[in-house]
C-alpha cells in the first residue's frame, strides 16, 4: 500500500506541475511525471528547475 500511495502522490504532483505551468520546461506529460518522481526521490539531476 505504501508504494501505491507514493505513486499516487507523485502522479498528483505531476498533474499540478503541468496544470499550473510551474516548470516551464515541462512540455509533455511524461516530462511532468519524470520531474515529479525525480523531485520526490530527491535525486535532483539539476537539468530542470522551478521558475517564478
């Protein structure tokens, strides 16, 4: 259940990132999901960053 909940949270944040346009480089749904999972796992590759 914990893994399923983690996936739900990451997908939920991906939807929020895409809907609000918080990250300008997110041009596809896959990019939003990728950014969400990378951010949630704190890997932080550094090639994308939040913009104001």
